[in-house]
C-alpha cells in the first residue's frame, strides 16, 4: 500500500529480501549465542574426557557418545544419566538466554517501528509546530 501500483513488484521484492536477510541473520545470531552459552554452561566435571569433548560439540553428540560407550561396556550405565542431566541443564540455559535475547531484539524493533509510524503519520504534532494534538481515533 505504500508503493505506487507501477512499483508494486519492486516493493514486494524489497520486502521479501529484507525478510530473508533478517531471518538468516537472526538464525545465525541466535544460534551462535545458544552455542556459546551451551559450551560455557556445560559442566563436564566427573565425566570421561571423551564425553566432555563430545559434549562441547553438541548435546546430541554427547548423548550419542555416552550411549555408544555404555553399550560397548567402556563406561558404567550411570554415565548416561549424568551426561543427560548435564546436557539438559546446559541446553536449558542456552535456550533461555537465546530466547531472552530474541525477545529483547524483537521488542526494540517493535518500538522502532511504532516510533517511525508515529513520526511518519504526524500523530502528536500540530501543523504549526505548537502544542501536541490529541491522538486520532482509528478509522
């Protein structure tokens, strides 16, 4: 609605491109934050070195390695539960931090859009630059 009819295709393309770029950057940023928080909050104390190394790669690798080593008889069965507990705690912290960061960024973006819309529509300003006008009713 903001572009002339003759430029609707260009407007749609710009809209699609910004959405795709935003999604890619959001996934990369939130994914990186999640990985960093996971690695920093994973408690490898009391675990075999091979499990600690696998856990640093990913939660799935840690659980898979623990199951394989227990199945091969190289680790006691209790190690699987210890790894699962440590992975769950670290993953939960990482997920929480990532979602908090995403919520903060989304809130800030929403505030910027709201302020930009208000500025563009002139709501709250008089034409003569004097006292603020009352809010307009939605039509």
